[in-house]
């Protein structure tokens, strides 16, 4: 098995160490972190700690380096590792902007080293449910998808609150949800984006946002991230011309309601204090089919397995340079839309 070394042993670095230990697909060679406290913590966990970054990069047994450091350090460290002959996995967001990403891709091509990003949310079961439902066509022509994460604790109290470090929720969570939607809607291009960022607790970076991806053919994907919301809305909602589907939270099954009888008879109106309505009355039970799709199995270790096989030329890497650039361009367009308070057209490429 291939050996992996970690640069950075904070939250995600320690997560990688745990997953590598339990996965059986790669071997953890050791870590390096500039923090003495984090190096001490790694030693307590019986993890080898390199004496320096150069010590790590000079270890000839290490084939893969995973970079899990603050975002503004991704570019220099990833390129340094690739120039040292290491294949590189970078934590998300891969870079602060598309210019930085272009430099990283160029370095990968010049050195011949594999370079990819840890888009682990492609293995989340809630996403896989909706991805599979979209591809199935079971609710007809899909015209709206909603994807959101809501929390109530604000931005984590560290470098993620600062623009210089690549902070904010667009770069922290938007990168995941945009990647999921672009993988889900595999058959359409994005024509424009419209975004409004929130600054409830932080004026320097966004602590939430609402982003509409307007696809060709009229499909709109709404992505929302909020850090000041105490009641959550459904994790996913999908609407087609023959039904709707929802996943309420992370680990829930998917509820699907599809149309069985289009033209109902004897509709019972809803009577409210101020009037009545047939238009918004619930459907009779015999006019719809309702069922649940169970959460699928998923193994996030498939990410490292794919990286190893891609290095050996046995399969293509799952998270490609074009896909990374597409997500980065969408995020840049979203920031521009928020700045000018108007939709921004985008030259999209399906990857």
C-alpha cells in the first residue's frame, strides 16, 4: 500500500489520520505541523512526527502528501510537494481563486504528479440519494433543486473568519454544495448565477449566502448556507413536473411524492380565517404515490483508493482539474454577483 504524509494536523488533518488508520487503503507515514502542541498531540497518538517539512518531503517512501492547512497556504505547499516528487491531495477549497488554481494545475502537469482535492462530500448519503433520483427521472423533468446547510453558531472562531486566510462560508461550505450540484445535474450547463451574501456576525467575510445556479432549460438550483439559523429547513428539496422529493437531514431517507392522477375530482378546499383555496389544498391520497428511498451505502475510503489507482494508471481520478476549475469559477461569479447585486452570466463547461 502507498504511504501518505500529512502537512497539517488540525481538525481536518487529524480526521485524515483517523480515516487512513481505519480504511486499509493507504498507510500513514507521519505528519508535520508548525504547531508544537499539535506535533505533541500526534506523538501521543503514536503517529510519527517529522522533524521538519523538508524532512517529510525528503522521505522517499512517501508517495502521497495530503495538505490540510489554512487556505492561503495551499498554493505554495502543494507546489512545493509536487516539485519534491509527491502526488498531492489538497483540502478544500483548493485555492483562493482561479489564478492560483491554474498555477497548481500547471505545476502538476510540469512535474507529472497527480494533483486533486479532497471533495469528501461526494460520499454523503443525502447527496447520493438526490443524485440517483435526478438521474432516474422518476419525478419527471426536474425544474428546481434546493440544497442547504443551516447552523446557529456563526463562523468557527479561528482563521475562517478572516479574508486573508480564505475565510467565509462560500469557500468553506459553498465549495462542497456547488460541487455536489454540478455532479448531480450532469446533463446541463449553467447559464448564470445570482448570489446574495450574509454578514450577520462578520463584516469581513460572508457568514452565509443564497446562491441560485440557473441551468439551461429552466432548472434552478438554490444553494443556501447559514450560520445564524436555529430552525433548519430540509437538507434537500427537488421538484419535477411529476412529483417532489425531500431529504430532511443528513442521515434521513428520501421521501418521494409523485402524481398518479393529474386531474382530481371533488377537491376539498382549505378554509382559513381569511378565506378559502382549492389551488393550495392538499391532494387526495389516491391521486399520488408516496414512498421512501432508503439511504444508500457509501464508503469515503473510496477517495483514497481512487487516488492510489489513478497514480498507478489503473483508473482516472474522480475529482479532476476541470471540475475543480468549474467550481472555482462559479464561486468567483457568485462573489461578483453579490458585489454588483445582479445576475452574472457564466461560460460554463460540463466536466
